[in-house]
């Protein structure tokens, strides 16, 4: 099953994330290496949020990721939410 984790970030996010970026990317890389994250990246130009695609059995994997994310701990993420993604076309699509 797929879940999307959405982040809404602070103003001047790009500048403010610098001290926490290496730790955040290590956190993302570890989840990718475990096979949990399939895609991740910033939203907007300049970025004002992010989306991370998880493939896992339940939303707690994405929720626990967010709770442990250095960006969240540093207050760079104003709000986050996890939504199930019901894929209808492509790899992992649900039968129609």
C-alpha cells in the first residue's frame, strides 16, 4: 500500500534548513534503504513544502518517520499529514 507524507514548511525554508539538512537526508536515506520510501522531494520554487511517497503496510511507518525527522524536531515543518494513495495507473495499481 502507498502513503504520501506531506510537509508544510516555514518561510525561508531553504536557508533555515541548512544546519539540519545532513541529518534529514540521512533519515531519508535510511528509510529508503529499508524500502519504505520510494520517492521524496521538495514542493514549489522556492520550496514551501515536501512530499514523500511510502510503500508500507500501514500509515504508522510514515507517521513515525515524520515524528523522528530532524526537520520536524527543529520546527522547520509547520504541519504534516499522511494520506493513503490509491494508485490506479502504474506499478502497484489497485485492480479496477
